[in-house]
C-alpha cells in the first residue's frame, strides 16, 4: 500500500513541481499513462516506460502536457545512457516552459545536463524573439524607400543653394591673406605651446606601445580559448576527453600568461623610453626666435 501511495505522489509531482502547472482540463488517459510510466520507471522497466510515453504524446492537449511527457522521457533516456535523446527531450520541454523543473529525483549528472539544456533553450528563445522585430522592419522598409525617392524638387533646390554656400569660403580667403601679421602671431603661439609641452612621444615609444597592445590582444584570445577548453573538460563524458581538454586548457593558459607578461614588460619599456626622451623646449625656443 505504501508503494502505491509513493507512485501516486510521484505522478502528481510531474504536474506540481514544474515551474508552470499543466492544463486544468488534462484528460484522464494522460494522467493514467503518466502514473503508469512512473511505475514502470521505478520498476526499472525503462523500455516499456518509453513506449508508454510515446503514446502519451497523442493524449496531450497543450504545451503543459507535452512538457510533462518530455521531462519523463528525458529522465528515462538518461538512465539508459541515451544522452542525445535525453538532451533533445529536455530541450523540447524547456522550449515550451523555460522554468520547468524535473518532476523526479535524479543524479547530479542528469541535473547538470538538464540545466545545460535550459541555458540553450533560453538562448534559442532569445534568438527567436530578436528575429521577429527584424523581419517586421524589413517588411515595412520597402514603402518607406519609395516615399524617400519621390521628392525631386527639394533636391534641385538644395543643388541651387550650393553655389551660394560655396561662395562664402571664397570671400573669406582674401581676409585671411590680408592679415599676415595675425597668421604669424598664431604660429608664434603654437611654437610657444610646443615649447611649454616639454617632451614628445618618440617613434620607439609608439612602437613599444603598439607591441604591448598586440601582445595583450593575442593573450586575451588564448585566455578565452583556455576557458573554452575548461568548459569542454567539465562536459566530457570519458576520461580521455577530459585529459585532452585539460591539457589543452593548461597549454593555452600558459601561453596567455606569457603574452600578458610580455605586454606588461613592453608597456613598462614604453614608459621608461618616454621618460628618458630629452626635452626639446630649448630647440623650440631657438626656432621661434
């Protein structure tokens, strides 16, 4: 009697522990099939449970019912080691209800795979949402282009005004040439400001700075690659894949650290070179005289 009650409670959890409840008008046939599938799963009759769940899809009346069936199907396939089918079932459920939860207690590995599929489902839903406004914009852009091309008179008026506007710089040219003293004064001020600025940045300093930026950028690329290998190692199902990704992560991380060190050393060299560059204030003052 206690076992029957446990199975009934587990079947009810399929509807209650998901983020969104099932449809209120679910058929008795689907409820009966879900309870029977849970019983077969607990009795380790995985193949029979899968066959029953495939038939349960025909009794579904909406997204909530489909989510309940896909979640159970993913759990059963995961216990059978059919990970591709399990991931596909989990993603199908999460695309319908992104906040759904597993209705039964599962191993930590199955839980991790389920949460990974949740992330992928949310990304796919976000892409679909972003693509919808873009298609509407493309559909409405054609009439707007016709309206823009209609007014031809306005463009002629703008062309007619261009000679008047172009005449203004021509008139201002004699003014600039009639005041050579002002031009000389401005050049004298520029010379004094250059003398007051003191140091200038030499070619060597710019070269070192450029090399530091390049080394830092390449190091960042290797750092990102190392993080990707670490993520692949965490998802690896076999020991040899784990060792391979771990080795690649260590190699790329070591390369990134070396490049970051080179970038820092080159940046320090650029600063030192700039500080050691002689001031040209005296030469600027002599040129001004």
